[in-house]
C-alpha cells in the first residue's frame, strides 16, 4: 500500500447538499458541520459562494460562515467559481481555504461556470492567488477528469497538462473529480499516477461519485496509486446541478470503514460518523445511499468495550 494514512475531507455540507431540492436550514447545516468535527473531520467543505439563483441550497453561505464554531485546528473550505465568489468567501473572515474548480471539457466548463476548459484553469489559478494574498490557502479540483456528461471520454493527456499548469499557482493539492461517476479503477490508478508525477511534491486529492457503484473501488485504486487526500460526503449525499445524471458522493462512513479495516488511518471515528449519518437521514426524511450506517456494527463490540 502506497499510503498508510490519508487526509479526509468531509464535503457533505456543500457537495452533499447542493443538489437537494428540499432546502436544509442554516441551523441544520451548522449541526452537520459540528457532527463532522465531532467525528474527527479536520477539513470540511462548508459551503459555496455561487449565484443563489443557480444553486438555491447555497444561498445562506454567509450565514453558515457566521455560525461556524471556533476550531483553530479545523480548515473550513469554501468553494468559489470566480473572483467575486472568492471576495465573498474571504470577507466572511471564517473561511480558511478557497476551493477553485477547473473543468476538463469545454461544454461542461461552460455549463458549470460559463467559461472554456482553458479559461477555467486560468480562473482557478487566479482564485488560488487571491487566497494566498489574503493569507489563506487554496486548492484546485479538476472536474469531469474521468468523463464528461456532454463530451464523453476525456483525454488523460489533457487532464495531466491541466494539473501541471494548476500546480504552478502552488495550491495545497490538486484534486481529480469523477463528477458523474464514470471512472473505473484501472483508469483511476493510471491517471492518479500520471498526475502525481506531474505535480510532485504536491499531493493528489480524489473526489468520487458513486453513480455507477464504482466509487469505493476507485477510492482504493487511487490510494494504491499514491493519492493521499480523499473527499467523501456523509450518507453518500451529493450531485452536481449542472451535470445530468450525477448521483451521490462516496459515503464518508463507507470510505472510513473500508480504509480503517484495511489498516489505513483516516483520523475519523466510525461510530460517530454512523450516528451522524442516521441523524442526517432523519433531516432529509429518507434513507441515504450509504451502506455502513444501515448494517450491523462489525466487529459487534470493540475489544475492551
């Protein structure tokens, strides 16, 4: 195994909720964030600073930030698509890391943020520099890195070149996102290795959706190939408003169960994640996609319990 431990990023408060039609209250979003912290999460994507007409669920971004708990050891991430969004995030005084997005195809980049793929790289680099100028850190995600809802297959050479260019802005990492859940483990391992070599020593982060039930396999393949940071969403909620057919993220509790059982440290408390997932199911008034929260505990009792 390439990495004995990974850095875990909880994205439920943003990516988990953004595609939900039923609006979740600011108070419940803050409860979700606190439950993630209580379960061990030290990097949390708390909201996005986007046009509320396009993503109504994120209309309370400033209110969420205003209610964030004081935790010096927790990185609160705000997703931004442009300079204006970055200014909003910085102005809250609570966001400590800006998440910028570049998209691997023109058609999806235009649908997602009104610019071409190459333009999205330039914009993402600008956002990272805005973060740094404000005394914050920035990260970059390459959306649709494994396949596009509009253009189909994505050339790996293009994704590698995008990653190398983004690395010039010195983000904390570059992420590969399977926005519509079409990736397979062989493809994931190959692309992670290539990107890791192109951006070294920067880490590779991965973000998988479970649309076609390959998400956990892809997480495993990515870690074996050298990825050291993994995104996941409590309960497996998630989706993209601008990607037709995109389904939920890999569930936080399922990822943590798989990795911890395999001897890879995540820093997360599985029992607390399961409890939080069940709470979130009640808030959403439906069964969530995550499987571990629906299964009996295994082992049934920890030694010494």
